[in-house]
C-alpha cells in the first residue's frame, strides 16, 4: 500500500470519506452538531496537506498532520479492516515518530485502533475543541518503532 501526497482534486473525495466514516462511527453526534462539523470540515480539507491512500486508483482513506498531531485519519467504512488505516498511521509515524492524536471517547473504533498500535493515553478532555459535549482521549506514540 502506498500513501501519496494529496492534491486539491482529492479534497472532495476526502470529504466523502470523512462523511461516510463519521456516519458509520459517530452516531452519538446530534444532527445539528453533525451539520456544523460537516461545514467546518468541508471548508478545512481544501486548505490542508492531505496524504491519500488509494485502492485501484480511487482514494479510500486520508491523513492530515499538524506537526506531531494527527489531525485527521479516516478510512472509507466500505474498506475497514483491510489495513488502510494502519498504513496511514505508519506513514504518520514516519513523519513524526512521537505522534499524538485526540480520539473521540464515544467513537466506536478510534481508541481501540490507536491503542492496538501502541499509542498510550496521556489525558482526557470533557469536550471537543469547540466546547461540545464530546469527550476526547489524548494519546501519544511512545517512541521509535
């Protein structure tokens, strides 16, 4: 599996992936919050450096890094369990061997994904960055692989 640098043309597909993944794993979001977050992500994705993983030439997952922070790592739920998320995470750790990430405590898969790959909990926030009642678990990769 090859992770490639995204282009502006990848942003619409990344948004589709984000929407499908959030719909599959974030059922706890209110419809109002879901719509607000969607608008934020739609405006944000075209402005960031995307890393893309493809299946048969079609993007199926993406990664966004902000320094050592994994800002976003999402995979199309149609291909969950095929190693795309792990490949994106491996790429993140190549970019930043001591990467950090905030995982939703309520998401059905995030914590288990990161902890199974060696991330350790470093803290917890009661709310998301916008103050909504969605707790986050702060995680860090402990060092070199």
